[in-house]
C-alpha cells in the first residue's frame, strides 16, 4: 500500500480547488442536491431505478444512527461528493482515458464522449460518488427548457460525477482573463455552496493561504479527510464539530 | 417616461440589471414603458452564451425569499438566492431550487378550460369568454354569495381581492395553506395577543442565542421561514467568535431539526406545557425570591413523571435558564397542534420571560410588519376553514374562486371540503397546475407560473428589516395562461358599476404601482427615487424594497408573570394505542410533489424517495411482527390509510409518524397516485385558538400481509446490519 506521505505533489501542480464541509451546521435540507441537479443537467430516474441505487445524485447527504432509543443520535449530516482526489483511484483503471486528471484545474475529469461504460472507475471509487446512466431516462418536454447550456447532457452508458462545477470555474477564469486579472476568491462558487442556507459548504482555492477555504480550515482545526489512509489525497475537508 | 425615453436611455438609468432585462424580454405589460425599436442591435438575451439575470420572489412557500434567476435565450436555467435580499441573503432551499420544474412541468394547465367536475377531460375556451364568465359570476350573484379562497403566497392578489371586497361587499378573501395549518400560526398569534396584548408574528433570534429550547418547532424544515432560520441555526452553532450554542428539542419523533439537536427529548405528547412551566419554576426557585403567579401552580415533580423526563434533566435545563444569557425557548409545530396547544404556546413564550430575553440578542421580538402593511394578518385557522366549508355546503356561496391553494388535498378529511363544493353552483379555479381542486372546478383559468408573474410578497418573519419582496416575469409565459389579477381587473371592467370602480386599473402592473407608490414617501428605504417609473425600475432590479434599519419591535411583557398559566391535559381523539404524528415532508411540503427532482430527493431522516411511509419504532415493529416495507393499515376516527412501514430508530414506541406531501389523486404525472395523504386520517378537533389538533389523535395499526418496497438512498446494511451475517 502507498502511504500518504509517499505521494508528493509535483511542483507545478498549483491551482488546487477544494471544499470545506461544516457538518456541525449542515441540516441535511437537500438544497445542494437540487441546486447541483439543476446546474448540471442531472436526470432523475424514477422510483424503481432509484430503489435499485441508480439515482444520479452527484452529491448526497449521508446520515447514520448511533445508539438505540431513547439514547439514539443522528450522526452529523455528511455531504458526500467527488473528493477530487489528488491521487485518484478511479483514474488508473479507465481503459478509455475518460477518467483523467486535469493538470490545469487539479480536478478529476470525466470525459463523457470517451466513456465506454466499463464502470471500472465507479467500482474503484472508495467514496461511491460516481453514478452511471443505466438508461436514457425520460425527461418529458418541456423540461429540457431548463437545461444549462454550459453543461453536456449525458446519455445511456456514460459515467458521471461531480465536476466542482468546472463550467463555473472556466467562466470565472475567462472573465478574469479578459479583464487582465486573477480570479478573486469568492468571485464565484459551486452550485451546492451557493444554495446552502446554512453556508455549510465553502469552495475555493486550497493552495492560496488567504482564501476563505484555507482560512476556515486553519481556524476550525481538526478537519478530517475521508479515507485518507488510502492515499487518495482528497480535496474536501470535513469538520464534524460538536 | 413612455414616450420620451428611448430604450438605451432606460438602460443607462437602471443599469444592466434585472429590471431592464425583464422589459427587453417583452414579458407582458412592462414592455409598454419602452419605445420598441427595430433590432438594429440584438437584445442582450439573444446573444449566444450570454445570460441575463432577473430578481424575483420565490412562491414555493409564503416566506418570500428573494431569487435571482439566470436565463439564457429566454429560458429560465437556474434559480439562485438574491444576495441583497434581507430575508435569505442569497440562499435558497431545495424547493426554491426546484421551482423550475414547476415552470417547465409537463403537466401544467395550458389553456383556460371548462369541465364537468371531477372529469379529467375538458374543453378549452378562449380568454375572452373566460373573462366574460368571471364578469358574469361577479355581476349576476349577490355580493354575499361570492367568495374567494386564496393561498398564502401572492400577497398582491390578496390585496387586490381585499380591495374588491371592501368596495363591493363580496365576502372578504379567505387565505389558507397546509403549511400554516401544520405551523399552527393562529395559535402563535393568539398566544402573543394574550401575553403581550398585541397580535403579531414572533421573531426568534436563533443566531444570537447561546442555547435554544425548541418545543416541536421544526424550523430547519418548513416552519415559518426555513432559509432564514437555518441561517440563524448556523449562527447559533458558530464557534469561531463565540462559544458554540446548544440546541435542545422536545418532540415525540426526531425530526430532521431534532436530528441536529445536541439533546433530543422524546417527551410524552401533550406534556410540553408542563415541561415548560416546570423548567420556569425550577429556574425561578434557583434564583430565589417570590414565585410569580404564572409559575406558582406547577409541580415540577409531577411534570417530570407525566412527561417522562427525569427531574434532574429539568433541573439542569432550569440552571441554564437561571444563570446564562441568550437562552431562548421556541414553541411550534406539533406541540401547538394539540388540544392544549394554546397553553403550550403561552407557557413556552412565558419561559422566555424567565430567561429575560425579550428584545435582547438571542431573544424574542415581534417581526417587523412589511412596508405596505398596517397590521398583522394571518391565514385562516382550520376552525375558520371549517366554518367556511360549512357555508359552502349549505349553499350560501354561489360562486367560489380558488387561487394558490389546493383545499381538496390539504384540508383534513373530516372537513369534507370536496363534498361541500357540491353546494356551490360555480367553482372557478385559477390554478397553474391540474390539482385536485382544479379537477373539482367548473372552470380553470390558469394563472402564470410564479416565474412568469408580477406581484409582491410581504416578508412576514425571518428578517430584522421590514421588507416587501417583488416579483417580475423572468421569462415570457410559456403557455396560453393569464395573470389572475389581469383577469379580475378585466372582468370587473366588464361587470361595470361598483366592480369597475373598485378596480380602476388598466392591468396588473398599474395595480401594483398603485400599491408600491406609497413606499416612495417612506423614509429609511435602501433606495429611493423621485419618480414612480424610476422607483419601479429599482424595485424590479433589486427584487423589492426594504428598510435598512432593524425594525423589529419588543413585545410588552409588563404583565407576563401575573397571568395564571394553566397546563390542561391534552385530549386525544379516537381509539388505538398509538399517538399519531403527521409532519410536513421537509423536501416536498404542500405543493412539491409534482416536481420530479423533489420526488427524487431522499427524505433527510429516512432517505426514502418517491413515496410515503409510516415510521414505527423498531422495538414496536418487532412486537407487532412488522418488518420494513410491510404494508399496514392505519385507522383513525376519520379514515384509514395503507402504507409501508419504515422502522425508524428515533421515535417513541407509542407513536407513529407519517409525512404530509404525497397521496395526490391529481396534480400531474409525478404526483398522481403516489404515496398516501395523512390528512385523510385527520379529524376535526381544535385547540383554543382554532388551529387543528393534528397531533391530538390516536390510531390503530392493522397488518395487511402485503409488502411494498420503499425506494431509499441508504443501504439496508448500514442501518440494521441486514446482510452483515456470515458472508461478511
């Protein structure tokens, strides 16, 4: 097994986007889930398919139970999404190079028109955050009017997952470039973070010590990264709080 | 401004903001402010890849959160919160996000229609004859035989009908919504009136508190103003600049609000008032001095044994009330929806006097009235709806207009609203969607979807600032629908006489301007303008008008300790061994079931999607021989329902709970025939304030022997260790 400290980022790998989740204030309200679906043209699959675990949520809120009545407790709600691993287990298993690592954004990409649907990546993802289009799900007209023109509509046989709203990243970068400046922290955010009524989700540059995510991570302390022991170098930090 | 302003001057005036954009898309009446020019340069919305953003107001519930909707080439793409808006500060809930699935829902009412009641098929009529039908209905009936039933959103329409009623003698409009029923708003208002001598909507400053004791208030789900209370909760928990605040929740079933609490206290239903009074008395005893009258009758020991809470626990809480600042008690939800609900509300509000938090950070205030509001108005209690329903059944109403509410689905079965409609000669619905009430109407004259509509909504609570939230069309109407205000204005003109005199407006926008114009002379607004067109442009651009100062008021608590507070026993109607606890689905609420992405949201506590379930404690289920997904029959005094079991680890063994939101018999393909509606079990018992005692019932459970698998996000393995046997 590769130990985390053995995995080093190469020097030119800057521009890392990351996220901080405050589980102490996440209320599990699901606003992020719908916001994500609306932003990223995610399809709904219906009762039967969702019962088989084929729902396409790119972000989900996990909660577990501890103890038994009356001493029962709900664990802090845990928003789970693609951790945009620095050393992702999904990437090396793709025979079609559809699941690749982007040097520019330091994200795990999913190239839909390369994907041939082997589902190896989902099988190898320890966070279980990839969803597969098992069918061409019906979205009766005029629902398609709502589609975000910045995001591809996927069809049957293609794997998909959270992209950290890469279309928003690019839009902000293009705008900054045209104005001859750098992207400012907080200038844009992902759909989930923008909607979150509790502001439990914060998105930004983790390689910039001045950014809000870095500041939050520093001030709160005791942040955890899920399944860090697998050496995946996730870019999402969780605070349990309490 | 109509003639001497060119489009380009207008742009300069209002900036490239929401207001101007709405005008350029040519959405309805606003376009008359602008001289149309040939497309020498294409309007901004036709540039490929360039989005335009419009500020408007969410109408998925009555809270009145501000939205900014991203549109692209005339289509609404994404709703976001309006960052300037004092209520939601740029945030939205799941229902606000899914409002686009209402706009582009495949099952909207596309044209004005006429139908035989109860018959799904209908014939389309044109808008001229529709307007004539409304005019005839107004003209040919006695004013006392005309009634309007309106929803809790669209305050401007309520104002319009209220004006019409005041000047023509037709019945004043009645407002109702299932959410206000489950929030027990009338009880809250009545308790405030009894204690403080004035009626109003209390405001609870969660963000400034150090400890919050919630008696059944599910403020993180649907209660009053969930987005702003969620922000308050985040403030309570904030631990960087202050000590992390505590939340204690008293309720018989762990709601998703209680799931966030540090302590969840599953007390015996109906004993909330006893607990509140006992904590108050213990706290006052700790402080010493004479006991005030309000707390002199309560015996903490018997309160502890009746509620099933240990006396030490109550003493621990009392110490917090006695010794710390920023302790807050909130009454709400099912605690008030019981026969002794008013006593609960009074006891819990009085507990705040023990903490001495009125008007202080982390305490209780009155919410500011909206800028164009003279006094607090609440929606009808279910008791008032019962009287209204009786009037319908007795044939005292000849014409009923329904807008923004679905009473056939939302009212308790015991009220028999659907049957009462038989007593009404003509039912005219203005529903955007083919809901149950529209199906039982003679005509449906569909209103635009909220994102295609003008209007305003008063922010009733949740904001420090007095705010009027504005709506404007963000897209052109998708179907052959028409604004209900426009239909009523046109019909009133056709009817002539006092009707025409009551609504002397060219259209809805002119009416809105007449209501918004008085704000120009009010001081303290965050913008002002010298002339009405400019003021209106800003109003649209920013999504409303609000005052910059904190205008909450402090309740008068001079006499609060001198009232004698009683804690009467709660009565439970019906036979059966289980307390019945209906609750509003946090994701669907009253009108979300027709939006497919809301259906596919896992419930925050059970993770069930697309269906209704009954929550039973695993121990109880074991004793009854029930497994997950076993279909059971729930029998109350008012009706029965069949639905699958979900073994819920955080509910009292003597209580069962069912979410409200599903069980539609109409309302489009995603809602119809799915799940069950717990209002079918609700009887007609009320508390002293006239709110429904929806949690004051007992029910029986019968096995059916059938199974119906529930679709859920969680794996069975994770919850009950199913499958963790030998193979693991």
